[in-house]
C-alpha cells in the first residue's frame, strides 16, 4: 500500500478516489466509525483520520500515529443546542469505546455561535457541511467522507493532490497566519517529509 500511496500524486482523480477508498477501509476502526456516524444527521468523518494516515504510511509509521482526535461533522439546523451536540458526542464515544482516540463531533449548523469566542475571528453562519470543509486552514486537509448506500462518498473541494504529494499550503478563506503556522510547524515536526509553504 505504501508504494501505491507514494504513486498517488501521479494518478487521475478517479484513480485517487479508488485508491483512497481502498486505503481508508484498512485504517483501524474505520468501518465501524463509518457505520456509526450514519446515526447522525448528514454526518461525515473528516480531516486527519484520512490525510494524516496517508502521511503515516508514507513515513513508515503505524496507523493513527499523531492523530489527536477523529473529526465527525454533521448538519442539524433544527436543533442548535449544545445539549443535542453533546448527546451525539456521548453516544458516539460510548458506541465506539474501543477507539483510543477521542471524537471531535460538531454540528456545523451551530459553529457560528462559538467560533469567534474560541478563535477570535467572526464567523457567519455556514450553509452546509461542504462549505465548512472548504474553509479549513490547510488546502490538503479539506476533506471528509461517509458511506452512502454501500459506497464511500468524499467531499474534497481542493482534491487530493496535496495530500498525496505531502504538500502543506495555507487556505486563507477564513483563518489567519497564526492558526495556519501553528498547524504547519507542528505537522512538519511530526511528518518531516512534508513540504510546507509559507503563509
């Protein structure tokens, strides 16, 4: 698989999707995660659990090395309460208690309620999970997936090229230089083969 992933940057988009679909199902716990998130409204698993595990294999690391949490995004504009979001966090954590990585579960429909207080940047209401993913700090990290009628379905507004080529570059739609550089510097230390672009 490492050889295939190293060649990923040279594949067509359809071939990259096929390779990634095969790869992610070999990640520890991923089939179970994809099954369980279907109990949440319009839910996706995204970011690090995908692209950082590609980096892990290319670097010769074990699965889930340096992955601090598993991002789960869902969309429920009918209930913007923290209580509802927290109930999904608890349910997912309990149903996948064998996972030794915590879940970071967010209702994207309510991000605007807390984003500025946490990050110091005003945030208008998102209109979809897809829109939110397109604003994440690093181009190659903007991705998520779910199982839909037995087939993996991906959101990847900027494609997979950066991930496969180990390229880190800023996405300036929402975040600032400090947020980007905080991630990029840490990632470069953890995955030294990365090529990190300046802000």
